[in-house]
C-alpha cells in the first residue's frame, strides 16, 4: 500500500512536469494517459483563469493567455477542489515574469481582477435598513470602526487600472486608456459588491484610498483620518460612500455585527 500511495503521488507530480525520473514508477502505457490529463488540466486552467482575470486575458490576447494559464497551472497547481479559490498567486507571477516586463501595468490589472472575483464570492452581509451613523454623533472617533459592503477592498496602483478596466468592460474608450497610460496617471480602485450581488468598482484619490484602506483593514476612524491628512474631506467621502452603498455604518468594537 505504501508503494501504491507513492506511485499515485508521483503520478500527480507527473501531470505538472515531464520528469523522466518518474517513468519507472508508472505503469506501461501511462504516457498517453498523462498527455490526456495534461491537456485537460490545461483547458481547465484556461477556463478558470479567464473567468477570474478577464481584463488580463483581454490585454494579452487569447493565445498568450492560454500559454500563461497553462504555465501558471504547472507551477501553482490547485490545492483544493474549488477552482474559484485558485489563482490568487497570478498577479505576483505576472510581476515576476520578465517576458511581461513591457506591460508593467498588467500585474496591477490582475490584482484588480482578483479583487472583483473575490467580491463576487464574498460572504453575504445583509445591509441594515438605514446606515448606522448614530455613533458618529456621540462616540470618540478613536473608538469607531467602519462596516463595509461585502468584498470591500482598495487596490492601489501607479497605473490607470480603473480606466483600463472600464475600457474593456464598461464601454469606455480604449483611447482613454492609452492616453491615461501615456500621461502616467495613477489610480486607486475601490471594489465592493452591491445589493444586487454585482461587484462594483470606482476610482479614489490618493487621500481617499489611504483613508478607505485603513478602515477596510479594521482600523479606527481617528487613525484613518490622521493617515489621510488635512486635505481629506470626510464629509464628501461619507456622502459618496453612503450613496454608492459602500458603507453600512460605524460602530464601536462591542457593537460589531
């Protein structure tokens, strides 16, 4: 049984790389089976990553993305059965790939894609009937934390990732994206899931991104205000956050849902 278990483990390893040293452990005629498994695994990798990273797929093209997905699968195979949870390492993989150095914005576009993918799969958190803002009136900001919509996260970038995303998914002009890249525009994206269970995206200024990221991470309101600086307009941010349903309210630690 130990030998059989070892043989099965080596078989799984052989699916990801062609290692001649493994062949003596494989049964006769296994090569064709391995080829079929590898081909199927590659197709699965393409489908899974295309679903999670549609902007990256659009930017590099079908053929290049297929090759990227298969190579990524071989180096970072899934560790669990739910393929929707697989692929989080792709942005780092892209950033470290010298063949993609001519598209330095691609890794951050991948981070934004993954944030949207995660928002779509985030656990439900029913919104209150009205925002819980009473604590703002009578509680020290040093004791307040924010409650955001499911999937809320900030993706900072020195590239115009929101403009690029909108050019591929929201009907914006590709010319706008090219112009933003040429201008060296930096954009921070805020991602959340709305009441209709649809992931949303919006652009934040540097101060807004700093403030929002601090709150999303569970920081205190006072600390987030300090980090954002004197130029940050909390009233404007609050109106925007409530209007777009990013924010469900503020609470003390003891009031955390």
